[in-house]
């Protein structure tokens, strides 16, 4: 291929044995020990010319014996790094080092990393061992390691498609809504360019029936066989829930997302299958679809620019929503058009995360959420919200009660935990459902948290391992929590639509000393919304299948302001703070009225063309 020939011509001829592609990355193999040790400045110059990532790897016969390499790593890396595992991927000349403190494996200015590389001739890959054991993190890493041969071939194929010469009859750039346009749920937007097709998000809609559960795949514009890639903003199921469905159909292209987003998505995918199998609903996909999605995933870090199609480059940037969530910057053609896909996002500092990134140097089209885009959608000040939370908790503790907080397992539960620690709560807090599993993933990726939270964690003050938190892992432990008054119980599901929180409600609802505290949005038709509206006698299905009524005598409170979404002012602030003002704004991910209201506000305030299109509408961008 032309790109490989160009790289070969720019490097010392005798030092290069072969050049391959791994996705958008160019891999140069060498048998020359001196070149391998000292190639950095040479390669940097080549990268400056071709604007592509290059990695130099040794041929298999150049690397040192695996036992020798393990001993050398133990010798070079300080004990304080707490290396837990060392394993090898000979196919890629890579040694994986799993440690509790990866920074010590890298060393000051990368000295230890370079010493390992130059003395063993292996390429070190460093992984953080989570502070809380996470089976999901372990299993995803082991699974990808076991599929290294497949992945090497797959990434090579992806690279060949990215750098292939391709023609088509299209001469336009357009986006088509396959889901989440004038609605919340099943987000999916198809980007068509002159040479490529990229699907941005692919979610499901909670509570929907029939085909409205998943995106509109039946339209003539969509054919998964024509997709160059899927790009995922974050791991909530309304953005990622239908991805394994496509892989089960037969899609075999790349899936781009951040590493924490992949791990959290895996957790939620498996839970989704489990819930569907236990209900009367047929699952949209099986474990096979999940495994295929993971096999085809290409994780990218924030700020890492990657070619994903012949005329599309992609970069993820922090969106401030949940761990690993991203705004997606898509650069089409050679400077032809730039799209920023900014949903879901939070343009405001939270206890866990920094505000959404705005320093995009070029934005012609902005696709933005309008979940809270209505003119009345103004959230209370963050400090007031946190004060209200701790006040309600302390009042319940003072009267010897138990406070039950229904919560989403990802982000909201961790946000509540961080606030309780920051406010100095000393009472026990029990965590039930998937929350503990999600916590393990959070502890694996502190670099994706806000700067203040990172500082606390690296100084040994992580809220996730604070001794006030106790895991509930069995019915017996659940019963012990009920006897440990006063205490806090945070449990899934967040809208009282099943999950262990229903067991807590059944046990504790009849005591006025207890409190039910809602900290998240309660969808219309959910049990949570009914109780918020004033229902104090609710239907309850027993284990035997009989339905009885449950009287709610406990206090019921709701806190607004902990949302991971921007309110109307924050959305407008995000647009106003962009480094480059967009030519066009497309408002999606919101109720029909709110998306239209927000589009009108953008047009009025910024004098920018703005629209709130419906599903299946297409907008030509260029």
C-alpha cells in the first residue's frame, strides 16, 4: 500500500524487516537492536511528515527469554509498584505488566519503561490493577489476550480498509437519525460521507415494546455490511445497548470507544441479557453477540486521533457525563468538514468529573443533546444539592431510620458515594446490585476522573474504598443491613423497576422512620415516578407470582441537581465556550418539545442555524 511504501522509504532501509497495519497504526518490525533502542527521534520525524501513528517492534527472535524478562522487570520496577501479573503476547512482541501503581512502572519521564524496552527488547504494555477486584476488567483483559491472534489479523484488515483507495457515487456528507431524534433512548446516528459510513452510538430504549426498543435498522440507507465503523460515546444502554445485536447479525467491523466505556458496557450488556432472560421478553442478543463486540473493539484514549475510515478521522474528548464518556470529534476529508457529537454531556464540574471539553478548533456541525433543553429546565446549584442530600441523610440517621437510595449502578451511585465521603458521613453505607462491580471498574481508570478526584485517589484518599461502604452480596447480608440501624442503602434499579432495591422497599416501606430518596430521573410509567406523584399503596409481585399491595409509610424525598446531563444553561454555556463557533446545531436526545425549544433558543441567542429533526430525517451537511 502507498502509505506503507512511503514509511519504508523514510526509514533506514537495513533496519526495517517488514511494515504492517494495526487499525490506523503503522507497525514497523526490526531485527536491528541498535535501531530498536534509539529509533524515537527518527520515527518522530517520519510521523511529522505522514501524520500517522508509528510503533517500532522487534522481530520475535530479537526479544529476550520470557523468564529472563520477568526477572529483569522485577529488578527494574520498584516493589512499591505492586506488580501483580506479567504475561506475554509473542505475536506482537508485547509484555503486559499489571500493577497497582502503573506510574512507578513507567518511571520518572518514562525512564523505567524505556529501560524495560531496551534491556528485554519487549514492548511494555502497562495495566492498572483495580483497587476493588473487578471480574469484568479481568475477564475483558483476559479475553482480549486470548484472542490476540484473531485481533492481529482483524486489525490488519481494518487498516487495509482505512487506507484503501475507494470511490463511490456519493458526493455529500449527511447525517440520518436512526434513533434518539426527538426522543430519549435508542440513540443512533448514521454518518454518510463520499467514501464512508460510520454509525455513531447504537442504543436501546428502556420500557419500549416491539421494534421501538432498538434503532431503525430497516431503512434503505442502513446496511451493516456497508459500515466502516461504529463509534460509541459512552456505556449507558440507551447509547450502546444494541451494539451486540449487530455483531450477532453478522457485522464484523471495528467498534471504537474508550477502555472504561468498553468495560462498563460489558457489565451492562451481560446484566441486560440476564434481565431479559428472566423476563418474558426475548433478548435482543446473546452472550455470543457480546463476545463478538468485545473482540472487535478498538479502545482509544481521550485526545488520540485515529483514522476510522478512508475519509474520516475520529477523536474522543471528555464529555463530563460518566466514566470514560466522550464527545466525538469527526474530521471528514482533508479539512472538508468537522462534526462534534456532544451527547450525553455535562458542562459543569461534579464531585467525580471535570466539565465537558470545549477546545475543538474546528466545528462546522454540532450535534448536541437537549434532554434538559426546555426553558424551565434549570437545575439547582450543585452546592445546594449536596447540602440537601446530606441533610436528608442526617435527619433519617437522627431518628434511627434507614435511608434507601434507588440508583443507577454507573455514575449516579459513585457520585452519591463521593458526596457522602466528602461530607464526612460516619454511618455505614450498604451497596447492593451491580454498584460494587461498577466501583471496581471506576478504580481501574482514575485517569478518566476529574483532576480533583484523581489527586485524592493518588494521595490514597479514594472514596470508593472508604471503610463506610459495605457490599451486599447475598440475601443474608441484605437482612443484616436491615438490622444495622441507622444506615444508608444504595441499590439498583434507579427507577424501582426490579432489582434488589425492591426487596429493601418491601422490608422497610412500612416504617415512617425510614426514607426513600430519589436522586435520579424517574421515567413516566415507572414505579419510582408513581411514588413521586403521591402513590402510597403500590402493587407488588411476590416470589410466587401473586400480586399484593404494599403500603408506603416511609418518608419520600427527591433531590434534583445530581444529573449527569447539562441543564439548559449549561448546554448554552457549552456552545458559547466552544473554541470554534459551529455553522449548524442539531438538537437531539430529548422530548420533541424540548429539542424544538432548544433549537429555537440556539438560533435566537447565537444566530446559528439550528434544527431539531425527527428520526429518519436526513440533513445534508456539505
